C-alpha cells in the first residue's frame, strides 16, 4: 500500500495556493491604483472592493441553485 505523507501534500497545496493568490494580489493592487487614478477616494475604492466581494459571495452561494435550475452545461457556457 502506498503511504502518502500528509504534511508533504499539505505543504504542496499551501505553496501552490500562495502562488495562485499572488496573481490576485497583484491584480487588486493595480485595480486599486487604476480606480484611484480615475479620481475615486481611498474610501470609495474600499467600498467598490467590498461590494464586489459581497456580490461574489452571493453568487458563490447561489451556484448550487443555479446548477439545479439550468444544469452544468448551460451554466458553464453562459458564464464564458
């Protein structure tokens, strides 16, 4: 039987998640800079990000309902 080292697997997952989320951190930095260059204050940039996160959470929790209603195939192609 093949024994899997859990700590080694977990370490690989953490490292890959770090690099995956690094790209989002850079994108958020440049998006915030872009919004500031459009004339939005720091408070408004924060509100924009907070509202986008809230909308993202609402959509994330509604995915099971949307999958049951439209199906996997339709939902996948409507999002692209």
